[in-house]
């Protein structure tokens, strides 16, 4: 009796491994696989939150270690007249909007942002494609701006709405992080890179640097910051453009 | 006379070991497939901390033909160059950008989702490895069955074992009950060195893990070195699986497969 059950379990496992060879795509569409992936994603998030409970900082580098050339990825020049006009005006007519579940809605010009306490950090940017580069970023900590806006007690997430429309589906880029990563000391809104104004290919006028997470979370061309209690109303409901478009993990510290 | 003897029936693998073996097997298949799909979009491996399109790679698949011309590709490993035209290399258009990949990925592939599969495989591999090692340590199995004994490591024994392998001599009777010395050395290396190496080099690519344990960068000589070692350890895993399967076929595939499924094995009779 015992033997039969063992064999059945083992054969089942063998069969599932065979199914896999037939292609990840097909298996992914089954509900068991989706549940498994969700489970491991949730387990990964919980473990990372546990590991980060002592609030460690990521490494910072010396100026001499900055990469000579820093690759650009995703949008490198947002399309449309609106952005062209902003560039032509040197972003003097642009304002960062902060709204959603906040006590004080904000509209901050680049000068307002420059007048806040600044943080400069030299960190390694890593893309989920596998490459990395070291760069220097300067700007106010996101926590400073959030403190000015005073998040309501019900707020949980910070959503970044961006100026660049993505080629693949014509939807403007968006990303989100939770308040824990939002108030991390190395989470800044960079308006400077390598001691110069943030260049257009790297997200002018303002980009997020969330150093605990990888490439696609570091939204470029940030235009509006929204505090919210849920992410399911946003885009496809998974919390970010890549998350919705090709099922990228929402928490990307792994 | 032999026909009247009851065939020897050995209980070789406990349920725990069988479950570990197959979970690990499935995890490794998922890890390799998803890992290759990830490497596919950036087929360049570097040494040190930083590596990207503007820096030199240590191992790289390179397109050497101009745009529009028939594709010519080269695999560069250090200073060695292998012509891979016609075998490896494909242009992949994503929006405005063109990626140079090793092979055209499945059309409905979700790249971000591929990483979820890779992390699922990581969990399966790491958790079952922990359970297996805990099981080994809490029983005498590690010393009794896996680690080679000092006397087995004597050159004469190793040479004899090697000869038996090279002459494809099957284990029979009582000797089929135990792992032979080369088997013990290989299994020890896989469990104690290879699997931890795969897991640790993978974790070195995590911002979360390295924020807490930056020593991992020192251990592997930088993040990109860790990525390269992660890939190289995968190729050793593939080599191990290939030899493992070939050995199983030589030693009698079906009885071995049966023993890893049911626990029991009926080896051939010992020659008198």
C-alpha cells in the first residue's frame, strides 16, 4: 500500500517535470503554476522584509569607481510636444505634483526641490537583464517630500506617474513602492547625475532612485507622486508598467 | 541452482531521499530553463563588480556582421574565439530597441515572469537542500553513505574504482547496496560545494541580501563575478546531470529509476 502511494507521488512529480520541458508559457497558464509563482513571490517578499528589518544601507562607492559610460534603457527621449516644450523651457514651467492620500497636496518646482536638504550617493544600478553600472545621484530624500505632504494614516504605497509613454502599449510609465522603502535613507528623487543636471536619457527632470531595488523600479521622468492604500486600481493592477506588461515581480530586491 | 534462490531485494532510498531527489531534479530543470532565458537577453559575462554594454566581457556571444548582412556570430571565452555563425545568435526587436540574443525566445514569453520562475526554482532548491542537509546531519547517513571513508581514498582503491567505471562494470549483489568511492566523492561535492555555490552566487545578485551581507561581494569578487560564477556552476550542474544519466544507463536505468521511485531495487546476482 505504502509503496503504491510513493510511486504515484513520484510519477506525478516526474510528469510535471516533463510538462515543463514542453514550455514554461503553457504551464504558466494553469492555475496551479500561477498559485505556485504567487506563493514563492510572497515568500520572497516576506523574507526580504525580514532581512531588511534592521534597515541596512546598500553599498556606496568612491568617485573613482563611477562607470565611464552609464547605459540607458527603456525610454531615452519621451515623445510628444508636452515633453519637448518642458525641455525647451529647461523645465522652468514644470512642477512635481504630490497628491492622493495626503493632508497637503504639493506642487514643487525644480527650484523648490533644489532648496530642500540634498543627499548625494554613488551606487550600483542593476538591470534585470543582468548588467550593472555605478553612478552618482543627487536630490532630496523621498521621505523629506512625503513629510511635507503628510501622508494620511490609510496610505500604504507611493505611486510614480511618469512623463514617458511606453512604445509597446502607448501607456505612460508608472511604478510603485511601499512606504517602508519610500522612507529608506537611500531612496531619493534625483535631479542631478554626476554633478550635472539629470540628462534627458536618464530621466530629466526627476527620477526615482530606490537603491534597495533593481532597474525598472527606478522610474525616470517622474511627474506626479500619488499616495494610495491599494495598487489594484492602477494600470493592470500589479503595481507597475513592467509588472503589468510582462509579469515582472513587484518587489524587486532579489 | 540460481533459479531457486530468492532474488536480492534492496531498500536503497528512504521516502525522504526520493522526495528530495525529484524535487531537486524539477527545481534544476526550471532553474536552467528560466536562467537561460534570462541570460539570453544579455549574453555577456564579466569579471569584477561592474559589467555592461560599454565594458569588456570575459565570456560573450558577439554579433560580428554589420546590420542587414547575413548574421555572423562569435563566442568569445577570454582570448579564445569560436565561430558560432548559423548556430547561435538572433536579433530580437522589442519596440524601438533591438536586442542581440543567443536564441529567439518563445513568442509569448513574459521576461519579467521568467524571473518569477527562476526564484521559484531557487526556493525549491534551497529549501529542499536545507531539509536534506538537516536530515543528513541528524542521521548517520552523511558519514555512513555519502562521505568517502579514509580507506576508500587510498590510491589503490581509487584506481580500482576508476577501472570499474572505465570498463563499465556494473555493481551487483551486496556492492550494489553502497555508493562506490567515485560516486561518494561526486555526491559529496554536489551537496557540499556545488549546490551551496549556486545558491550563494545567486543571492549575491540580490540587493536585499547584499545590503545585509555585503561580505558576499568580497567572497565572489564582485557582483558581476558572482553572476559569472552562477553561470559556470550551472554548466557544472549540467555536466553532472549528463554523467549521472549516462552512468544510470550503464548501470541499468530501469532498476535504478525504480529504486529512486519506490525505494527498492533488485540488482543482478553476484558472480560466484
